[in-house]
C-alpha cells in the first residue's frame, strides 16, 4: 500500500497523473495509453510499473494477439485521491474503486458485443 509521500510523488509527476487519469475512464494497454497521451511507450511502462507497485493501477487482463504476443490491459484502482495539509503534515486519502463498479464495467463489455 502506498504511503502519503509516494502518492504525492505520483501526483507531482505529469505522466503518472495523466496515466492514472486516463485509466479511471477505461482499461487500456500501454501502447494505447502512449498513443492517447503522446508519450513514449518506454515511459508509459515505467510509470505503470510504479503505479502498480503502489496499488493505484492493476493489470486487468492479458490477451494474446494474432502475432503471438501478450497484450496487458490496465485499470485504475482508485476513483479519487484527497490530499490534506494540516499543522505542517500532509495526509492522503485514497478512494478505491468499488467492486460493484468493476462488475458494472464487465456487464457493459458484454452488452457492447454484437
């Protein structure tokens, strides 16, 4: 679990913020994130690794492509982060994604199929 300093560090990093933001809307591969945000794929993978270690992002599935490569999809595990500064101390409160939202997204995927 991430401590307050690590969360502040993530929020201070532009690319980590952008990745966390885009993954709150839908699950994506590293390549899709790189393309959407206009950042290098290598940077995206480094940031994802850090966000995963802090349990802010999670790999949701792996799909094998026709070329035989594994393609990992990621999703944000937080719906909000509250930062509070009081009496010289910084506190962060994470709002985790509720399980019912995960189930809702799963049903939405099934309903999108022809």
